[in-house]
C-alpha cells in the first residue's frame, strides 16, 4: 500500500499491486489493472519508488515471520511440509486441506 496525492491535494492509499502503468505527460497518470486512471502529484519515478519500497517491506516482513527462510512449495510437497510442521507442534497459519 502506498500513499499518493490527487491533483486537488487530497491524499489516498493505493494497493500498489493494482498498478499496471505509470506515465508522465506532464501530470503523472497511474493506470490500474482494471483500467481506472488516477492523476497524482507525485512523479512517475516517485510512484515507482514507493511501489518498490512497499514490496520490499512486504518481503522483509514475510522473511521475519519465517526465520528459517522462505521456501516455495506446492502440491504433495506442500502438504507434506505443512503436516510435518503440524506434527512438530509448529503453527503455520495454513490449513493443509486448503487448495488454491
């Protein structure tokens, strides 16, 4: 989530994962994945930096929540890993029956 300023001066919070493009001409136009366009006071570079910093903070926080490291697994390996954690009494916050 990033804080931006509309041209009229009002502040708002935007989920930066929704950003599709950022353009300057001369105002900065942020186009979202669903097509909505937002005009903001921040430069395109500032919006890009805010989005990158927001993503970096998410990754740091995820790493902090998993002190043994982040591992991407799926399918049978995922289920086995979750069950191992549950059997060891470790809380994962994940349901081994959940499938996405």
